[in-house]
C-alpha cells in the first residue's frame, strides 16, 4: 500500500511505498524506504529524502538524493526499533 501523492511545497510531487528488505540481525533492524517522484512540477532537478521516526515528530532524516526526472528513489536505514511503535 502506498500513500497518495504529496506536494512538497512548490516542489516535486512524491509518493511513498512500503518498506522492503526489512530484517533484524546482530547490528539491529534494517529496512529500505521506497518512494517515487510522480511529477517534477516544472523543475529540471530536485532533491528527495525520507524523514522517519516513532511518532509524527519523526526525528531522523536520510541523506538527500538528487533527481532529474520522475521515477523511484530509496534509502537504506538501520537502527529502527520495532518495539517503539
């Protein structure tokens, strides 16, 4: 299940998708966050990133990724604690 498209201010339109590659090992919990740019809104390029956390204040931001068109983007995260949700 993915979220509806989100307009990020006057910038890119993005949609998020389910996390993949979720697993636990001795180093903690890992996952890949997934999304897609669905509309560049007239911009030739932009940046995408994910914000995640245990409540609506999030608290953790992934590194920004440069994009120059529509399509998928993702970021690997570690250290997520599923007992906090």
